[in-house]
């Protein structure tokens, strides 16, 4: 185990300041500072507020992670950071911090992809990823089906949302129902007491001529909002629990149906689900049912590893080190629209040379 790479990962793509430390595929620390309460009164994430919160939380969170892992910063074999996609200002805070620590410690710097990190985090719970891996990633910012023959260098988009992401739809319906922000957890909780068949809400992009693996939740969101408005206009009480259950069922039905179809079409006998919405209990249950019927092995990390966290970034960083991938250059910048086809942002042909140049004058030695 001591020969496996020890990597610290920094995640600041949205409103969570996450710092994780991983040795190989073993999680040593997962420290998170959330600014969700600061955004709640606005009904969504405010980029400027998120960036300032990251700046204030960065150093204490890194210190907490090192203490939890029982390692010194000088013991690290590399620093990994989310370079994109995400909120530009928030990403810049994380990238700047990662550069500072990597430079001061004389360690290689790895700018990695947020979505690829969500896939790689499953290694911390279920061991090395099969190759290829089929992944369904669902959160407030993205809903994607991805095929990853090699998580460090080859991730291929199969399908994605063409409008609202699944998590975004949960937040918007929660707002219509006056349930607060974020909407996912409260809708999941209320749905357990409701009837998922009470209201026949539409399933987007499931017709014979629709894109096989793409997702659309904008029409569903509009349909639910109009149904609620009609009830209120008629002076009738809105059955919140039934609405929550029926809406949730419409979302997870489409997600799981398309994911299983992709596995069958590509001949992949397993499915990994990640992202914040992967913490949804109904999504997990329905995916398990459909995968079992189809003979597909389901891999879903525990809820704490599904939401944005530093552990996932460290996991992908450790895999980069283990496979000898080139480190990033010092001119690494945040890319709010970094494509998933780029699991990491490598340096020039010199690879790790920049690390060797500064390691002799380690600022912490």
C-alpha cells in the first residue's frame, strides 16, 4: 500500500469546497465545507458567493484533510484539482490553490475533469473500474451517459441533457412547491409517502424517433408546474407528496431506462451511477431492479461520494499518477466548459520536468 500514489484532490466546481486524500484506491480523508446555506435564500447557487466561500474555506479544509489522513503535505505524490467544467470563478479558486500547494511542495499538478472524477470515485468503494465503464452521471449541472474505456484518457459521450439537468429539475419543482433549496433531498423524502402513479407526468425523449441516449426534463418541469398551477387556480389543495412521487418517478424512469439500454447496445455488463442525484433513493432502487433483470452489475458509491467532493478528484489524480500520465503545466487554467472527452489537462511534451526543476528548492523544506 505504501507504494501506491498518495494524492490530495481539490474540488471547487460549484458550492462545495472539497478536499480529499487518497492512497491508490483507498480513501484516507474527505473534508468538505459547504456554502449551501448561503445560497438557500436566493433559491440557487450564486457564483460570486460560492467563489468567496471557497476562498475562505480552502486553507482550513486542506488542513483538516491532512490531519484526518494522518499525513504531512510533504508526503504527497501529487496535487489534483478540478479544472472544469463548473463555475468559472469557483474553479479559479481551486486551481490557484492547487498551483500554490504544488509549487511550494515541489509536487506534480494534475488538472482533471469534474465528470471523469465522478466516475473514478467509485474505485474508492468498489475497487478498480472495469474497462470499459458505462456511467450515468446525474446532478444539478449535468445528466450524461458516458462510456469510458480508460478513465484517464478515453471518455466518450453517449448522451446528455439537451436542456435542464435532472438535479436542476428537482430544484425547480421544489421551488414551485415551496419546499426550499436544494430540492432533491426533500422531494425524495416526501415521495416516499406519495403515490408515484397518482399523476401521469410525461417522459421526455422516449419516443421511437427520439435520440436514444439524450435526456430532456424541461417539458416535464413545465408539465408539473402547470398541473400545480391548475390545482391552485381551482382553489384545490395540491397533493404535495403525490406530486413529488409522480415527478420523481418520471425522472428516474427515463434515466434508468436509457442507461440500461446503452449497456445492452454496447455490450457492457455493468453500470456505474454517480453525481448528486445518484443519492436519490428511488433512482438507486429502480436502477437495481432493472439492472438485475437485464443481467447488469450495478455500481453506485455511497451517497457521500456521489455529491461533489475532493475524494473523487484525488481518486482520479491517483489514477493519473499510477498510470504515468503527464502532469499539467503551470499555465493550467480553469475551463468552465471543459469537455468530458478530456479527462485531464496534460502538460507539454516535457511531462513532469517542471516538478523536477522546483523540487530542489522546495519552499516547505
